C-alpha cells in the first residue's frame, strides 16, 4: 500500500516536504522551445513534451492502405481445348429415349430449329426457304397438315401451303416435355411432361393470355416417359409397369400385358398400319406387334447395339448410329432396316471438332437430328440438312 501510494504520488508530480526527509527538488527552468522542423526531425512534439508521429505517411503505409491489384485472369483455353480433344477421341453419344426435338417433317416440308427462328424448306423444289422469327426457339414437331414450333413466349403453326404462320401463345412446357400433334384433330396439340401421369391437351386458337387454353386432361395409368407414342388413329400407346396401355382421348382404354421375361421396351415407333407398332427393347431387339385382344408379335430381329436415335417411315426403320472406325474420329451413318430386304447403310460423315466443346451431347444431336415422314427422311439441324427419298433412298436437293 505504501509503495503504491508513493508510486501514485510520483506519477502525479507531487513534491514532498523537506521536513519529512525528502530531497529538495531543484527548481526547473523554463522549457526550451523546439522548432517545429527540429521536433519533426527528432520525433518530439513542438511543445517539447514527448514524441509525435509525423503527419505524412511512409511509403510502406501507403502501400498497406491502397487497394490490392485485381487478380490476373486465368487462361482456361488450354484446359478447355484439352477437354474437347479428350471428348473428340473418347466420347460416344448416348442412345436417345426421346425423339429429336429440333427437326421435323410435315408433308413435303422439313422444319428445323435455327437461331431464334424456325427454318422451313421444301426439298426437291425451287421454292425459297421460309424463316419464321421465333425468339428462344427450342422445339418443333410435325403432323400431316402442319409444323408446330415453340419459342420462349409463343407457338407458331405453319400450315401446309401457307407462307406465313399462325401465331398464338405457347402451351405450358418444361425442358424435357414432349410436344405431340393430334394426328386426327387439327384443332389441338398434346403435351406430356416427364414423370407425369397425365396427358394435357391444348386448343390451337388465338388468345390474349400468356398460355394456350387447356381443353383436356387425360389420366395415365403410370407411364415410362420414353415409351410414349401417338398413333395415326388418334390414340396414344405408352408403357407402364404392368405392360402397355392404349388410350383414346374419348375414353376407351385397352391393356396389353408384357411378358416378365422380355427385356424392357426402350422406344415405341409407329408402323404403317394403324393397329401395329414397332418396339425397340433395351436388348436391341426390334419387334413388330399387332394390337388386338392381346399383343401378337409378327416379326423380330436383333439390330445390334442401341442406336443414337430411331424413326420410321411406314414399315421402314431408320437407325442413327455413331461409331469409332478410328480412335480420333466419330463416324455417323444411317442404318435402314426393312423386313423383307437387306439392310442399307447411308454414310453421314464424321463429327466436326467444335461440337465437342461445351454441351457435347446437345451439339451432336443438333448436328445429326433425325426425322422422317412417308415421303422424306432428314438428318441435320441448324447449319446443315440432308434429305433422302424414304422409299428409294435417293438423295434429294434441299435448295437454299
């Protein structure tokens, strides 16, 4: 306590009385004035009491307070080029469980999705192509009487012989939804959403709303999204866990059990007759079935590995294949399967190097989209198109 008091007294500058035994303090003279410049140089205040920090910042302090320089951009081009080269040498496109959505055939016309447009050509004629403005264009489908194309905010319908489309709101769609024309009723179009147990019908009529009016909803007894096909009699055939279900939108339904020892169907395709259908199984077995009181298999043949895509023109089946004849080249061809004739092969060339950049699968399918009708079979999409006569397999001039 005593020491603490003494320390406090000293710290407060108290002078002790000489009678109490303290040493007398020497009288202090007046403080010597210090020039400001000298004070700054010596690190003391202008009052001479204590040190004072210079006002100016040192070079080190300026650097400490300055914003750090932006990071240098990383050059990703070498890595992207290496990935694209790896894909070009090793990647094979996956078999498609859905029909191509960027190309379609309607009568004598072929429609394909371009950049914010539907581009329509008439192969074998000198007619000029038609380009329909369609922002965000992403899907096209065809019926005997018209082409239907969807963009981000509208649906365009180009009727056979028409030069200008009908424009109306689009139906409600998700990225993987399937757009299907009604092959009997030209006033409606159908949409099947992935993993949905319903089929939605929309009326094709002008409207001020943002979406087409929903005019019909058909419940499905479960559905395998890939095995869903519209038949020429206006019915729909789809695969369920128990087998096949054929339904008519008017209400009739027919069930066809599927043998448990048979491979699961991969794709269903229209045949020439209304009451027949082609089924491609996961084991690459291609079969023709008669729809009746029960399914009756009329013909079958194993067609090798599953193709990238498949379409039919009457009873001719076209299989799109991609193979690696050489390690660094992805070669494409069209295999033509006819029940009573030998197979034919139409070479399609190799994939361009740039398609292996970015979304390779989408780019490959855009370059080699497949569609067919009773008259034509077409391969291609934006930037290129090739067409053959579906019966003679002779190439057809697509004009410009």
